């Protein structure tokens, strides 16, 4: 059960600001998702991006499709926005003079691909052209700033979209950090990545926004000892800056005594 997470409350609690919508390569009014389970389309093979394959819609979530390449297994599903440039109506590839390819990890012998293709397309329900939306243009520059909040695809669990914070900005790259997960799911991406969304995106599209994790942040890079010590004396930083946390002392360490690792030897 989600729906308990409220950005409004969370932004207040954390004293933070959402990244403005113009920072993102997303349409300000999200595209409608009128696909149906079972519809087929052409998609770039995510594991071999020079191949165009046949994919089936196996799930719908907000403005995204859960796709499975025909002839592949069910362990390599991927998610695409309905306005992704990596999906197109069936027939597009042929029109441009290209050939549909078997997916990487095609279950059958390569020689059975032509017959497989024929059979998989025979009687298939093809997603209509009107269901594909034009990809929005990229912002002209990286407008993100450290500390701004956003919603981002968890690339290790791509069905999840989660509350996140801009951790660093370097040229056209940003560090997406997931709130409450101690860095375990963080990644760098370009500012115009299609995996990041403005605050409120999921509630507009009906996708499920995960709540933040509950793990406290590990203090950043082991910088000067004084910095670490003062950090600990202030209490550990949490990813909810408004909600102070306190780390339990290790057994054997007396109150007021610094952890061994922080004492200069
Ligand atoms: N089952 C996983 C999900 C973590 C998702 C984190 N998203 C930022 C776990 O609990 O580790």
C-alpha cells in the first residue's frame, strides 16, 4: 500500500525544494497511456541498442509500459515511457529499410527467427500509431542544483519510481541519490535522462511513487577527522534533515568517548 507518502509534508519536514519542471526532459502535461496488455510494438533491444525488435506490452504503470521482447524470456522486462523515442509502431523498421532482429538471448535457434517473426506477428494486436507520443525536447542546459528533490526510476528495480535528491552536479551530469537508502541505489545520469521526473509526476500519471527508505545516511567521504567528529557530535545526518537521528553507541564505548576509528593514533 502506497499513497501514504506526501511530498507536501516531506518537503516541509526536510526543508527542501523540488527541482523546477523546466529542468526535466518530460512533458509538463504527461502523455496519456492508452495501451492495452498484449499489444505489440517495435522497441530497441535494451541489451543491444542497434537492434529493433518486436515487444509485447506485459504491464502498464502510469505513463510507462512494461515491455517484453518476443522470443526472449520473462527475466529481462524493461520499462519505457509512452513518449519514448525507443518505441515505435510495427512497420516503422521495415519502412526505413531495416530488418527486425531477434532479441539478445533469443530462445530458439537463430535459423528459426524468420518463421518465429511471422508467427508472432500473425493475428497480433498492434499498438495504434496514435498511442505513440512525440518525445519532449531536451532542456538547453543543466539547470539542476544540489539538494533539489525529484522522482527517479530506481535503475536496480526499474519498476520503482522513488523520491530522490540531486547529490552533485558536474557539467551535464547529475548524481541522483535516493532518499533513505544510504547511497545503495544512487547513480549518475545526464540532466536530460528520461528516468527522472518532477515532484508530482507519479500522482499526475497514476504511477506508484515508493516512499523514501528509512536508512540513515552514512557520513560523506572520509574527509578531515575534525569534520567527521563534529558530524558525529551533532548526531548522524539523516536523509530527513528535519528529523534528527542518533546512532547507538557500540557496546564497550563509554558515553562521550569517540569511536576508535576517529581517535588519532
Ligand atoms: N527490495 C529492495 C527494494 C529497494 C528499493 C529501493 N529504491 C531506491 C530492498 O529493500 O532492498
